[in-house]
């Protein structure tokens, strides 16, 4: 028997593609949230591949890596959806997606689409001096913030980096008391007042529902 992923339709697409499978090319920082949404909603037609979450620190790598992933998987799926916002690419990712004919989630960054892009934009001027954490960044605070900024070695740099921030806003995707406690500790380490804001999955859920 020929494996189903080798069987081609009359249009030349693999059989799975003909059945309407969609590939999500996502930031690794969103993997847990996407997996949870797939499970809760029974979105079995969505497959997921993630680029390294560390690109959060190196946005110049995102656009080319997304291009390479789209090229690699294009012939295996009926459609591809890019689960990145602009994420510091300065519009380059949006331009690349338009050129490749694939859609992506709207918004400047994940803090915006978790809040809901419209709601985030409405608050943007008032919260310009806020520092945001998501569930992922709370879990990975040391790996993605404390150590890369050298605060583990030079804690005296804290005020130089964060002296102009007025508060830390934890955008909670889940109701998890342990994560909330850890987020409070992150705020204390940065010397910032703490606010927890339950956002759930925001526009991430809305965008995936359309697929």
C-alpha cells in the first residue's frame, strides 16, 4: 500500500492537502497556547510547526525563516497560516507573506493580539511605559529577559533598563496561581508595580477560528 502522504490528487496535491489540512507556522512562544486551542476546539485539521522562540530576541531572523518554512511545506498542505504578528520585522514579514500568498495574524506583536488588537490600540498611549509579560515569558523569564540582558551578572543595570517603566502588566492566558505568583516575583525583581490582566487567547483564538 502506498502511504497516504505519497498519494497525489488530480491537482497534484498530496491527499492530506486535498482533505483541507492547514499548516500553522508559529513562533515557538505560542506553541502551548496553540496546542491548547487545538485540543479544546477539536481543530484536528490544523498542523503546527514552530520556529525557535528565541527569535523573540532576534526579529531580523523571522522573515527569512518563515519564507524557508513556507517553501518547505507549501506542496504538502491546502493552506498555510503564519502565526506571527509583525514582531519587530518592520513590515517585512507582512510583505513576505503577501508575496508568498499566505495569511498571517494581525497586529504589531503578541501582547497586542492577546489583549485584542482593538483594545490594545485604545490603551497604547496610556500604557506606553508598561512592560508586558505573557504566560510564556513568565515561565521563561530568566532565559528570555533576566540572563540575555545581563541582569544575572550585573543587577545594577536594572534601573538603567527599567527605570522609565511605570508598571509590569502580566497578560494571563490561563488562570494559574503559580504563574501569577511567579509574575509577581518578576515584577519585584524589576522593581515595578504589578498588574495582572486576564486576556485569555484574545485575537489568537479568533484568527484560528477563521481557519
